[in-house]
C-alpha cells in the first residue's frame, strides 16, 4: 500500500480528492438525500400580465442517474414547477423545459431565481443588491409557456456522486451530457410525461450541454421540440487569448462597453454603435489580424486609431498590443481614470479597482462585479423558498459554483459527430448542425447580449455561419440580441422582451 501511494501521480491524487469530496451517496440503492417535498402555490401576475394568475405545483427531489446496467452514478437535484388546471391537475401533454446553468461546475439557481422561474429576486439595474432581499412573482416567467424542471449538474448544488463513480467520466463534456440525458428520461418516466413536447434551456456552458443533448436525446429516441441557447459558446478555442477569433469576438463587446460608460460615441444609439463595431471587426480588423507583422506599421497605426475611436483606449496602447487587446487589459483600463474596473459577465457593472499589490491575472479574471452584485442574493432567496414554502430540509451547504473540484478538472475531449477521433478542443456547433439535420422540425433560439464578455455574441454568429445549414434549417434558427450581459435576466427590459420572444418561440409550429 505504501508503494502504491508513493507512486501516485498528482493527477491521480487530485482524482482521489475529488472522489472523497462527493461520497455523500453510497454505491448501493440506499441514499442519504433528503425526502422530496411538494407544495401547491399560486403565481400572481402584474400589470404587465393584466392580473393573470396560475396555480402550480413545486417539487424538490433527487433523480437517480444510473448506467444501462442499473448502477448508480449519482443523484441529480431537481426543482420542478408544473402548472395546474382549475381542478388541480397537471396536463400530461403540456411542454416541459429542462433548464440549467453552466460553468462547468455551476448549479441552476441563477436561471431559476434570477430569470425564468415563477419567483424572481428583484434587481436594481447595475447596482449591487442589499438586504432585504426582495422576491416577487416573476411577471416574465417561462412557466406561462411550459412546465419547468431546473437541474443541478452532478457535483453542484445538492447533486452528488455515488462513492465509486468515475469522476473522470462524469466531469467532462460527454459524461455530463450523458448524466443529464439519463436524468431527463428518469423525470419523464417518473412523472408520466412522455407525451409532452421536450424543450431544453441552457445558459453559458449549458449551451454546450444543449448542443450535445439535442443530438444525444435524439439518438436515444427522445424527440426534442425546441432548444434555447442563452449566452452561448460553442467553440472553446475562441475564448483563448491570442487566438484571432478571440480578439474579433471581444471587439464589439469592448465598443458597447466604452459607449455605455460615455468614453466614445456620444449621442449615438447603442445598437447602432454595436453594429458599427461588428462591421469594423469583420471588414477591417479581421484581415489585419490575419496578416500579423506583414500588415506594416503605417497600416497598423491607422487601424489602431480606428479601433481607439470605437473602444476608448489610447491609439498607442492598441498599437503596442498589435491590435490584440485582452479582456483583462480592457477591464483594467477603460475606467482607469475613474479608479474603477468593469465587469466580465456584464461589463456594465463596475467596482473599485483592486490594490496595486493584487496583480495576479488569474485572480483578477475571477473578480467580477456583475457576479458579486446578485449571486448570493439568488442563493439566499432559493434556500429560504425551499425551507419556508416547501419544507425541504437540505444540507447546510448549497454548492452554487464548484470550480475548484469540477471546473479545473473538466475533460473537454469530445468526439464531434462525423469525426473519427475525439478532439481536445471541439466545436460543439457541429453537434447542433447534426441534430438539426436529423430533426428538421426542431426549432432553436439563440439569445445574447451586447455587454457579455464571457461568451461574446459575434463568436456564436461565426460558429453557426460556418455550419452551412440549408435555408430550411436556417429558418428553424432564430437570433435575439439584447442590451444586456451574460445573465440577461438581470436586466428587466431584456427579461420583458425575452419573455415576449419566448412566447412566440413556444407557439411556433
């Protein structure tokens, strides 16, 4: 035994630590998860919904995730909202939408209590929330169109792994999608909802999960009716600094942000300014980046000046960076004279700049005013709802984000459909195109915001344009760009418009 321990590699040691962290569920059928809890509640509309009311049943429970041989892989936490008719019955044919956030390593509370669930924490523009946390019946809830099931990925929230589960498989693109596929089919079976149109609603990495799931569910004979991609990312290479596509995707975000803070484009319409940046990105910046040092100093200086006019950083600074501005660079400098830094998930948020001694780039990348402003309020409201209204007695800790154990150990390898070998840097747009070609009746909505620097809108446009879908399939794909950041629902005008767009989307044949 001593020799085995002495020979363990750092990777094996990390794997062992991860296993130890999720041993709350034994490998056999006996579980330690709390008993399910259910309550019948009433959603009250607002002036926006003309006093509309709706009864619904909310259930907190865990879903078994089992292999084809019946072996327990984990227990996935779910919070289900089902609309009830006048007699207190659910409709077995009403659409059901499975919702989740991303990370990888994030639970589903933000998209639930932040956005499309029947309860919502009131936000205050781009200000940090304070006590008391105000929770309201969400006038823009997606429950009006579909029953909702919010799922926490294994290793997040209240979801946990079996003691002998292989985390190398579960914490990865394909293992994660497989777990969600199994949880979804378990829910459909346990709730007798095989006759319901199945929808997927993913945010951020949840859109990667969507891309694989919409194909994988079809391969396992679950027909998907529609998919919503909120703040999407399909090609991970495009978020790597130094890649030309990274800098192209960030440029319109920089322009929108500088315009928002009044550094450029005084009096210009925000949407037109963003479109101007898109044109510059594709017509001027893209060819320049492709040429590298063959561009020439004079031409580089000219483009740097045009770039400066769009994003507010000095021309000389942009030229010193050879037209390649990183997000950290922009966040530190766009509000430099104000002593502030802008956010990442939503660049309209800002906070005081860190101390000069806090010079770690990795640390700074994780400091985000947009997240700090709202995340803890969402989780607090969610925990209060579970305990006070459902009587659900859960463990003390809810793992809203598990970057340390899940995110950093994530296995990105994925075999794109039609490829012979797996890729460590896959483009998941290939899965979307494959799923749409197999199921041409499926509809897809892609939603994004001008101020999202985590998953820039331009990159998603680029990804899907390179799939060369037929006109028929492109007609099943719709695009919505809003004046918001990554978590679109923080912005109430965006949430209101998104609700209208989703109403049309669900009614579409």
